[in-house]
C-alpha cells in the first residue's frame, strides 16, 4: 500500500468513507462501550475535537482515520485517541520490509500533536486510547508502543423490559426533562458535581454540553433530571433511542447516570434510571445498553447487576505517558 495523502477531515464530504471504514472494523455497530455507529456523524464533525486526520492510498481510498480529543487541562494534559485502520493493512505492512505500519504512523501523529500542545503548558502529558478486549493484534501493537493497561469498561444490556418496577422518588422530589437553554448551566454544574469522584473525570464546560445537544441522537425528552424540593438539580440520566438496521429494532442507550454530592444514598440513581428505562420502553426500545467502569468505586456495577443488566462486551483503556 502506498499512502500519498495525509490530510485533515474536510467535514461531511469525508463522512461516507469514514463510515465505510468503521463498519468494516466494527461489525456489531459498537464504537466503544456506550456509543454506536449511529453516533458517527456527530463524533467526526463535532467542533469539540481539536485534531483529525485521514490517511488515503494512491487511489483515494481511505485506509486510516484518527481523531484526538483534548479536554481543558487541569492537573495534567490528557489526549484521547480514537482511530481505525483498514484490517488489510495489518497483513500488508511490517517493520521488516521497511514500511512503517499505518497504525504506528497514526499513534506517532497523536503523540506529536499532543506534545505540541503539552510542551507549552509544562503539565504532565498522557495519551489514552481504547480497544476491544479480544482485539489481540491492536493490544499487542499498543503494548509494543509502550502503552499500558489502565482500566476495563463493560457494555451491559437488559432486554426484559416488560415488568420494570415503578420508580419511587423521595418526598418532594420531581422528575422532568431538561429545558434548553434555561437549564444548561444548572445541568453542567450537576454533571460536574455528580462525576467529580469518578476515575479520569474532567469538568464539563457549558460550550461542550451545548455541543452535545447538536448531536442528531440527542433527544431532550430523554435528558432527565431529578429536582429537589428547593429546586436544586439532584440527579441526572441522559439517554437516547436508536434504530438499528437492517432489522429496525430500537435500542435505548443510557449515556450518563449520576447523583450530586449531598443527595446520594437516597435511591435517586435507581429511580431516575428506572424512569429513563420506562420512557425508552414506551418509545419502542426492545433492549437498553449502557457502559460502565468495571472498577468503579461508586457502586454502579452492583446497581446495574441488581437491575438485570448483563455484560456483552469488554473494552480496555490504555495510556502512554509522554
């Protein structure tokens, strides 16, 4: 293979080639532990990502794609690389014939881009990426490039939705959907205080949340908050309903579930999750999926297990200190 073009993504004009590449690599439609190919258009066009690059061969065919998300730094600078390589390149390229494998070039591109930003900050620099647990070739390549395993995530599913219990909120608490733009800042504050204790948390900004709302899969009727008697946003559950082709089955996805400090151990997380699941089921969901940190200290895995969610996929997060 001869790579002659390394260029930035030109927006939606490149989307079909990216989609075709991703579908070749992800036959079950899952991009990571809580996103599907239905999210692809927004993922590769959102303005919150700082760097994207395409690798094309001499015939103009897309052979590789890389995207680097860099949140606002706090104690260190973190970059999150999401990338795909045409499976045929694993067979065609090797170091022994003098050709640098495309995956190696993409990893080096991400490292160099992150260093360009990080060297000006004086902060510690970490490059993160995820892969499926069974992707042994990808895992071997990451470890060869001095990445180390840092975390395991699970995709969970629940399909028996007909007999969901009725959610019971504490007296005085109410449930409603988010109303943009009036609730945007309050939701961001709720999110940050809910996930501050989670591993690898980065504060969400108002602009990033408003960027999420531009995702075609964002459905405000499934962006729920539990409101305390004094009006404080106490818990959140953001989900969406996606249609899978060719069978046209509908899958509910729980994107975020969290409870604010000071309102925990009141049953709010379980109640708002049940409320979201009921809404998804009434809207036609035949199953509901979510992603969870397998090593979470928050008790989330126990909650999902008690509610009948079962693991269907494992994902591994790797990190390299630059």
